[in-house]
C-alpha cells in the first residue's frame, strides 16, 4: 500500500515482483483492469490496459505477460501479450453458448456524480410501447464492482425478456479511493439515489417501462434492494 498509494489510485488485486526489483500490479479500473509497473519509489507506469476484459491472474517474463482473462460474453482463456500484441493460447470454451453483450453507459447520479453501468438488452423480445421490463441489479460490497466478467444473473434475466442495469454506484472499487469513501456513514443514502437515478435515466429515454421494474442483488446488493423496496 505504501508503494502503490503514491501514484496509483486504484485497488490492487494481485502483484508480482520482477528480477530488476520492480512490482507489476493488477489494478481495477472501472469495469476493466490495468497492469501497472511500480518502482520501489512508487512511480507507476501502465504496461497494459484491458478495458473490455477482466484479468484474474497473470505472470511476467521480460517483455511478455501471460494472463487469464474473460469478457462479459467469453469465459476465461489463457492469453499472452508481447510486442506483436495479444494472442489467445487456450481454447477451452469454443462451444460456450452465445450470451448477451452489454452496452457500457454513463449517467448522472446523486450530487452530479457520474456513474458507469452495464446495460443488458433482452436477446429475444421486443420492448413494447412503454419500454422493457427492467431489473436494477446491485453488486455486493459495497466496495465491490461489476466488471467485464460474465454476469450470470443478468444473462438469465435477459434470456427471460428483462433488460438489466448493473451500475457501479458510489462505494464501488475501480474509480479511486475518494469514490469508495463517498458512501461511508451513508449506506442507503446517496448510493441508493445513484441506483435509482439509473432507472430514471432509462425511463426518460423510454427504454424502461416504469410500471414493470424490479431490484435485486447479493450481499450489500441484497441489503440495498430490501432498503429500496421498504
């Protein structure tokens, strides 16, 4: 923490040391991830960004990086990144069923805060005149996040004809320490307002039917769902 906090305002999920005494860290960045080279003086240099994938583990050797990554629609596979780019090494999930690809969107939450979210559209249904039936899906934590991993709940709901909004409301990781602290001593306050602002955003765009809305979540998401309903 003392090394990374000087220049890297992101949660470090994993790290490894290199032979020249530097640290390579895997850092959460919004829905995606970054590999960052950290010197012992705390100087950070981004080695690679993964805006559309989530990296679960990695290792480095010279200029090469081996990593396991997945996206919102593709399960984990082994990759290698070098001077020629990224190459997929394993092919363990070639016959995985097709999934709904979410659209990344931003909207304005409480107090003008920008909230990033993933929006899933039903794969085999029409929205109707009044919009889609929509589920607001809240992640756990609250210092968790939605990332570029397969969201099983959202996929099941989209397959059943629901749109799904999965927002990274205040308190989520991947947006800096200040963003994490914004809901401290205020659970069910501004973070609740952030969540509902996402539904208001979709209603104004005539994407969501205001008479057919639901909320769900696990862990802290379950707490906020119960708080919202009551």
